[in-house]
C-alpha cells in the first residue's frame, strides 16, 4: 500500500494548507471574525451527513471513486482565484462546503478500500502509518501555507491544494488494486442502505462502546481546545502565538503515536488501546492546569500520543468488524458520531472558559475522561474470555444476508450478537 500512503501524504499536505488559509483569507477580505470562524463550520457541516454520503462508497468500486473525488477537487479549487474581494467570499464558502462533503465520502471510501485489500493483521499498522503521514503534514503545511498567503495571497494556496489533489488522483489511479463491482439489487434505496449502516453499528457489541469512546474523547478534546488560549494567557503568561508551540509538540507526539500503534494492536485489542489512549489524554489535560511551561509542553506531547490511539482503534475496529459490502456506510456513520461532538464542544468550551477557571475546568475534564477510560478497560477485561470476538475477523458476507453469512445479527435485547464471520480478503 505504498501507493496509497503516497496519496495520503500528498493530499494531506494540500488539505492542511487550505484549511488553515481559508479563515485567514476571509478575515483579510471582510475584516469579520465571525465570517472567518464560519469557514470551519462550512468544512465541518457535511460531516453531519456522513452516513448518507458514505453510502456512495458502498455502491461503487472504491479506487475509481477516490480518483474521481480527487480529480474533481483539482478542477474545482482553481475557481477560488476569482475570490479577490469581499463580495466574492460566497464562492469560497461554497467550495468549502463541497470540500467537506468530498472529505466525508473520501474518508469512507479510503477505509472501505483498506479493509478490502489488507488482511486483519496489517490493519492496525497501516492505520498507524496513515496517522503518522497525516500528522507529519500538519507540521510542515501550515508554515508553507502561511508563507504563501503572506507573500501572494490565497490564490496560490488554492492552486497548491489543487495540484496536490491532481497528484493524489494520479497516485490512486496507479494503485495495483483489483476490486469486484458491488452487486446491488435494483430494489435497494439510498435511505434504506444508509439506515442499514447505522443499524449495523448500533448492533455491534464491539463497535458500539468504541465509537462512544471516540465521541466522548472528541467532546473532551473540543473543550480542551477551546481552553488552549486561556491556558497560554492566564496559566503560562505567554502571548497567544505560544499556542502554536503547544500544537507543534502535540503534532510530534501524534507522529510517534502512529509509529507504535501497529505493534500495539498486534498485542492488545482495540478497546484496550482506546482505553489507554483516553486515559493518557485525560491525564495530560489535567496536567495542563499547572502553571508551568515544562508541564504544558509535556502534556501536549502526551495528548498527541493518546488522542490518535483512540481514533486509530475506532477506525481499525470498523474495518475489522463491518461487513465487507457495508464498510463505507459503517465507517461514515462512525466518523460522524466521533467527530460531530468536537464541533459542538468547541462552542461549548468557548462559553465554559468565560465562566469557569481553567484550573477547575481542566481537572474536571480529566476526571471525566479517566472515569470513562476505566469503565471501557473493565469492559474489555470482562470480554477477554472465550468467545470475545474482539479480533474475530471482518465479515465478508453481504450486509443483508442470513445467519452465518458474516453479518451482525441483532438479538431480542437490541444489543446484537455476532454470527461466525469469514476472514477479510488478503
């Protein structure tokens, strides 16, 4: 999958650059902080439609879909050269919404493709390397984007992003992957297929607690992110720009986390890794309340390690557990459930920071996270006996088949039980 990782690196570089510059671009043209903040909302909003958009990834072959998605953005982004005044900012917002929608489908197709072509033993390693590649770009791309924007404006950044999408489309097109065309009965309906992905996730005793853990983690991360400037200003006595140093250290921690995730997932189940990641994250958030630069830097590095562990555990479990013809829908549903709380928490955290001292708020977040991590770890230990199925194999059968075809079979209590599954395609 070297070709795939190359595509991730290239597209991740351009995406990080564009996401950073969009708010600065709007602010420079309009002078409005509110409109600049809305750029993040425009990018996030399509995530709420993730389950619906993810259905597309299960209706067509995933590699050609990735090629089309990247090529479409390569064609669309040069339109932003026309955004030269405040009265044309609407075009930037329109492109950002399409950008977010493309990202939701892209994420579902990526996860489904990986689940199709890799055997189970390599999923954790690959997802960890993918995380490392993405986080590495976050260390480099902001510097390049800021320099380009300061010297030439937003247009060249849009062209850089378009070029990265074009290269990624070419890389995905060259991937030596053979995919069968999905077989879909004519009577199937888009909404019904989307609901089926939601049902499969809800019925899985493995995925349900993991996705809930991811959602709780991102909720806490959103509040923690909203408090970062209060920590820098009130706690450390530094200028706001010092937040960039903390984020850089966090990014370095995430790069390290991605490298060790694969070996860890070969030794422990996803629930255990998620519990450990949440515990590390929560502990580091509590330490951030201390008024010392050294502890703040150390906490940022630990947050950078713990947070990716939770996210990679969720992604790997979805790829391992979801039926082969429903990975896109289940992945998109999980993606929405995990990331949507972060957007809500950013707004909630902004309000909380105004009324609650961070020396109180951050320890409360830490206690909440540690309590949830302890509960998940206890549940993982109880499930570690015979018949656990934590690593029982990805289902290869159709999502709508009968018992024994490798799908999740809901029980009378709605919690669901697992039918014997077949191994994924190597």
